[in-house]
C-alpha cells in the first residue's frame, strides 16, 4: 500500500503570483494539441485538401484558441451549474473566482463542442471533418489533466484490497487504500 505524496498544488510562487501544477498540465495539453494538429496537416486527408476545404496552421491555431476558451469557460460554467448551482445563484460574482478552483469535464466538453461548431460554421467546414481533425489530438490533453488530478490528490477510485501493491491512501479519502484511478486513466488514455 502506498501513501499519496501530498504534493503542493503550487509549482512556483513569486510574490502573489502562484503557478499551479494543474495549470501547467493544461498548458501541456494545449501545447500537445498544437503539435499534434500540425502533424495532422501533413497526413491524409488534410494534406491533399485544396481550395476552401484546405486546412492550414492558422486553422490549427484558431481551433486551439476556440477550444481553450471552450474548455476554460465551459469547464467553469459547467462546474457552477452542475455541482453547486444554489451556491453560485446566491453568490454570482464568485463564478469568476477561478483561483478557488472548480472545473467540470462535462462543461469543458460542451464548451469544446460549441467551439468546434463555431469554427466549422465560420470556416465552412463540415462538423464531422472538424471532429475528425480534433479527435486524435484530445487523448494527450485528457492524459495531462489526469496528471494534474493525481498531483492534487483528487478523483481517486474506489476502495482497493489492502493487498493491492499500488493501492494508495489519499488525504481526504479515509484510511483505506484506493485505486489510483487518475493513474489508470493517464496510462490508458486513447
């Protein structure tokens, strides 16, 4: 049985500026999307599309920008609506207090879908083509997010057998070992 290392969620702090590990995992996810998107441009069918259907580096940059907006805005709004609607209805300005944490995968996914729809509509690209371009670039980003979840000691799995060598005791989850589901998801993403 292992004990979660209780890693400080702040990677670097300079005065009042704090850079969190979770933010760095988002940055890694967005960087990986950009790199993979550029690689996709070299392969079929995107390499041979011409005219209005051609894909460019600018398209990758733009869809990444819209996707980042979708992840961040959708993730935050989704958290507020799905997990604490009563609280945020009573304290609406705290929706903007992103430093307190609170993101929802479901909201982020909906935000990205809206971003893809917007991108496809404004560029005259069919939604299925946009989705086909984006889909292979997503798993590395999700895997990076699971690293952030592990660092934060959140989203742990169900109680594991005490005999499980990699069963882990997480702070806030009681004294029993649990499956490190974030690690499973990181290793099996895609």
